[in-house]
C-alpha cells in the first residue's frame, strides 16, 4: 500500500449509526475457505480482532490465545481477521498465515481469510466501525467485544493488550451466567 493510499485510508470517515445493529447478521469466509455464519455465535460474546503476522504487535496472538483458552469453555469466541491494510504486514497466502499463527502462537481460534478492515472494509468490519461509540481500526490488533445479543460492548486500540484488566473484566461481565 502506497503512502498516498494509506493517507487516503485514514482521511476517509466511516458513517456512524445512531442505533446499534446486530453484528451477528454477517457471514465470513474462514482461512480454510469455509463459511462461518456469525448467527451461530448468538448467545456467546465474541472478541473480533484485526491481525497481522509481520507487525510489532503480533505477539498479542499469545494473549488472544490465552483468552480463548481461559474463557472459551464459558462461551467466549475469538475471531481473528488477518489484514494487510496497515503497511501490508500480512502474508498473502492463507496457508502461510495459518502455519505462522499455529507454529509461533499455537492459535486455535478461528481466523478469517485475509480481509480488508479499513482500506475497503468487508461488511462485518464496516459494520463494526460504524456502531455507536466505535470507530475503524487505526492499526493492527484493534479489539471489538460483541455481546451475546450481537451488539458491540466495547472496543480497544492496538496498544491495549488482550490480557489487560479492562478487557478481561468486560469479557467476564459479558459471559453467560453459569
């Protein structure tokens, strides 16, 4: 991505919704080519994260995997969306992305196909960015927590690590009662 196109990407504003929409009304293509209907996640909170394999924040995969292990049995879903929107810091090929994440971080949570989250965002990422009190990712590893009802609960910028107490507290509050 050229410097000029990167600047244009940051200047483009996403429209804001006055009322939240159901973020589980989307389908995504997974890294292995399968389809995931997000409606199947209804009833569970989901952490959506735009990821990149060649970024200084890539070690956050470890924290994301830990969240998935720690809270997955209680209902938390984690979905990573590999993207090259920011300085083209993602591999091109699905096999390369998957192998990198598995080998280096033991990632077992679902990853979508390489997708745009900011430059020309996929419908899910456009919808995440336009929710009330939200915005588009400013860099890799922006995190969006969606509640069991499909509504955005909160989002955190890149520098907030997955194990940050504000994220874990929001996840614990969003988990279904045992």
